[in-house]
């Protein structure tokens, strides 16, 4: 999965005191994101929503002060919604990692 097609967010503008995230959606024009959600320092509830004509394939969110590795809860949500990808960005470093869920 190519991150270049992900909605462009300026890393220096990502909050470092709370998680933000969105659904990753695939459709006729490629990859886009659903609505941006804001949570708290330890989590965000991402609405699994995509624009008309797109289907959800994963989630993207930030881990402020953390590492770009999915937590147990991240994978639980991915399985619950039958999504394939979990992508995480650490705002402090800009490091992003996308992993595919094992089926």
C-alpha cells in the first residue's frame, strides 16, 4: 500500500498531545481517507466511514510519544471491522508504518 496517496497531513501540524485518525478507503480514484477523528493521548475512536463509492480497507492514526506499532486494541478494531491495514504515524518523529493484518 502506498502512503503517497493517503490524504496529505503536514507532520509538523499533527497534535502531539492526542491521537488523531481516519479510515483508509479505496475506490475509483485510488486511496483516500474518511472523516478525521480526534481522541485523547491514549486513543481515538475512528468512525469507519468512507465517501460514496469507496470501501474501507484500514485505519490510520497517530501514536503521540510512542512507536509506530499497532497495539492489541488497534488489531482488535481492525479484526472487528474486517479491515486489512493498520497504519500508524509518530508525530514527534514523522515515522509511519503500515502493516497488513494476518488473515
